[in-house]
């Protein structure tokens, strides 16, 4: 079938869909480029809840309050939102974040947006999922800095209002104020933090959702080989890979400290300099880049990737087009993230 005939056919299908009251933004058409993209990437789901980790309104409300509350931390200054700020798309714009008692973190803050659908959490995959991540943050020395879970949970229990919220969120638990439930509640909230973008509209069939520059960039992203690692729902977030396949990464990033990556977690020599392939959703909003925040701008990060992962010198036009595609991955912030919750009132209580 030639292109004109297929266009006419899709026109008829479109008219029929319109007559039946179908959603035209979904049934708008297709193209070989779109089919190729649909084979490599998937649109975001409405939320990231699972049977094991359901998104119930009570858990989400509790988790949202806890996410913004600094009082469970050792010195009362650290909430999740300190390093994952809504106004900065769930990051903090620092190469390396500062946590409790001004302690520096060893790695850059990734965004919490869409993070729950990734196959593992943290740059080196040393957390199973968002629930595990949130629970362990309570006792992370440069994070909340609590000596143990009991101390952390006692602080939360002492804030009037929280015990009842935990009871509502976990009605079957006798003592619901636990570190595990803290993780499950914050995890439920994070599982609602989905940011549908123009690229999702495109994948769902709205072939006009991407600008011509973004479309060329998508083609370049695929033909250059970026999508062999950055693919799926997250355009990344689905596998581990060595950073610096072709050339040592620090020669291009200028990293001062060399992080051996997943090797430190597994002690397996094959995991030397291996990191999680990060999701590129909202990447235009989450500078600086890489596990150590060593690169400040997106065009430079794209150049480094071409060089150290693929052995390709991308020229400025290639980079510009790829960045135009990456811009189409910037989604709308969910309302329950771009606005703040009201927390149960009360002063921070220092440890005695
Ligand atoms: C002091 C800054 C800081 C605080 C506070 C903090 N985080 Fe993070 N967060 C980070 C850093 C840094 C990483 C990456 C750590 C690594 O890979 O070693 C991270 C990673 C994550 C990830 C994994 C994202 C991914 O792509 O792998 C999630 C989810 C997350 N944090 C959520 C939270 C939640 C929920 C809280 C509160 C319970 C929290 N963070 C508190 C800095 C912080
Ligand atoms: C062989 C796998 C692989 C290929 C191919 C690849 N990447 Fe990456 N990408 C990674 C890994 C691993 C990282 C994380 C590096 C680190 O530790 O900071 C990354 C990080 C990035 C980042 C930084 C994201 C952030 O949040 O800091 C961008 C942007 C990026 N890649 C874009 C691209 C582009 C564009 C291409 C094609 C030119 C590409 N990548 C090709 C594996 C790959």
C-alpha cells in the first residue's frame, strides 16, 4: 500500500473513530517512525501502584505529609523534599546534596518523579524499590541521620496527628507506626508521582505532539544507539551498564573522585564502574548530570554519552536535535507534588 492510500485509510478510520465518539488524541494516526518508537518505549501509566504496594488515598495522604516533614530527622532540618524539591522537579540542583548536620552525600540526587517504575533504586541499585529506599533514608547518616528506626519512629509518634493517620492507612496493623509502614506510605505517594509528557501523547498516537526538531532528535537518539540503554517506560531505569564503555568516564566528565559504582555493592569485578542507566524523563529539568553531578548542562551530558558509551563524536546539530527530543520528556508536575500539604502542627523535639 502506498503512502497516499494508507493516509486515506487512516483518514477514514479517524472519521469513524470520531463518529463513535472515540478519543481523537489517541486515534490520530501512525507512521513508521511512531511504530519504531512504540517498539522501544512505552507511555507512563496513570499511577505506579501494584498489588503489593497499592496506592490507597489514606496511604498517599500520609506519605505526602511525611515526605515534606523535617521533624523525623536528627536535627530537624531534613525532609525528603530538601533534596527532592518540587520546584526543581524533584531534585536540588546541587552536584552533591547536603543532608543532616550539613553532611555531604557521595552521589547526586536523582528525581523522585516516575522513579517508582524503575527496576531498582539508587545509582548503584543498592535499594530494592521506593519503599525500601524511603525506610533506609531514616537511618542514612547524611540523610535523616537517626541512629536507629525506633528513635526515628518515636519522633513521628510524638507528633499529634500522625498515629491516627497511620491507623487509617494501615487499619489491620496493631501498631501501625513502624519504619516499614513509613516506607510503604511514602512509597504509595511516590507511586502517584507520574509526569505525562508530549512524548507520551506521541506514543499514544498523536503524531503532532512532537515538534519537527524533537522528531528528528528521536530518530537520532535511536540511530545513534542511545535507545539500546535508555528505553522502556522511563527511557532508562531498566538495566545496569558500565559508565565509560569506550573510554574512562572521568576523562570526559572531569570527575574529581572516581566512583567504582556497583562494584562496591556486589564486589564482583564485572561491576566495576557499573551504574543504573538513569531514566531520562524530565532530564531537561534535573541538572546537574551523572552520578556525581559533574556535568552542568544537558548538551554537554549528551556529548559525553556519545563519546564514552558509543565512541561517537556528535556534532552540535546532532546534540541540538537530541536535546530537542529530551525536552519532549518534560512532563506536567502532579498537583499533589506542586502544592504543599498541611502537616500536623508541633515543634521539633531534639533528642535528650
Ligand atoms: C540529603 C539529601 C536527600 C534526602 C534527605 C533524601 N534523598 Fe532521596 N536521594 C538522594 C540521593 C543523593 C540519592 C541517590 C543515592 C545513591 O544513588 O547513592 C537519592 C535517591 C532517591 C531515590 C531513588 C531514585 C532513583 O532514580 O534511583 C528515591 C526514590 C528517593 N531518593 C526518595 C527519597 C525519599 C522518599 C526521601 C525521604 C524519606 C529521600 N529520598 C530523602 C538525596 C536525598
Ligand atoms: C551502553 C549504555 C548507554 C548508552 C548507549 C547511552 N547511555 Fe546515557 N547513560 C548510561 C548510564 C550508565 C548513565 C549513568 C552514568 C552515571 O553513572 O552517571 C547514563 C546517563 C545519561 C545521562 C545523564 C542523566 C542524569 O540524570 O544525570 C544522559 C542525559 C544520557 N545518559 C543520555 C544519553 C544519550 C543522549 C545517549 C546517546 C548519545 C546515551 N545516553 C547513550 C548508559 C548509556
